C-alpha cells in the first residue's frame, strides 16, 4: 500500500545532523537561490537527501541541479570526503 504525500511528509525527520555536526533543518539548509556552492553547502544538501530531510527530486528542483550534478557531489563525498567537493582540489582527486 502506498503512502499519501501527507503521510510521507509526516514521517520525515524535522532535523538531521549535518556533515560538520550541526543540526540541519529545512530552514537552515542553503537558500534556494544559492549561486556559490562551497563544499560545506554541497555536503549539507547531500546529507539532507540521504537522511530523508528532503527527497532527491526536491533537492534538484529547489536548487536547480541536474541529476548528474547531484550524483557527482555524492560520488565526491563517497570517494574523498568533504575535501572531494572543493573545486580547487578537483584536479587532485581525478
């Protein structure tokens, strides 16, 4: 039996622990109009999706991300940790 959207929203956590140990909520995530994507902000969005604070589709829509871009953030974190998200370090990790 499938859940309704309202039921799914009720089962979401209201907050999760972010990549640097701070508490993340929908209100403390980067704003939807973010243009400067530093490593910490990318990691917060990936953490929010993985912990169920928001869905993958919601993150892509809210931040104007492509599936490939979000997936590249996940791969960078999985392979190299937070440092893998730093643009200035990109060449070192490739």
